[in-house]
């Protein structure tokens, strides 16, 4: 059976954080561009809490880079820091 966002949300609503996280990861493996799964993984794994003060726009850009030009743009941004 294919894992779904709905299944993960049900686990999450029941307080089954680890089960929900596993399903979200499986959804992301099947669909690497699934923003709902990506956001949920970040939320449940605590990554967002560790990244307070991070430029959210560039973080989103980093997670969604696809082309060499986008990677170069991100590198230029990093060099400005």
C-alpha cells in the first residue's frame, strides 16, 4: 500500500509522531517535490526549531534548487554573509 499525506496526518493527530514522520519520509521518497511532506518532516524532526533566525526565503530556495545557475546564486548569497 502506498503511503499518503492523509495517513501521516492521521498518525500525527493521534500523537503517533514517529509513525507520522516515517510515512512523511516515504511520501517524500516517492515524490521528492512534495512540499507538504517536506514541511511536515521539518516540523516533526525539530529542524525548524534549530534554525531560528534563518532566512526562510533562502532556506526554501536551498531546498528547491534544481539548476546549476540556482546553485551558483545560492553560493553567491552565502559568500555575502
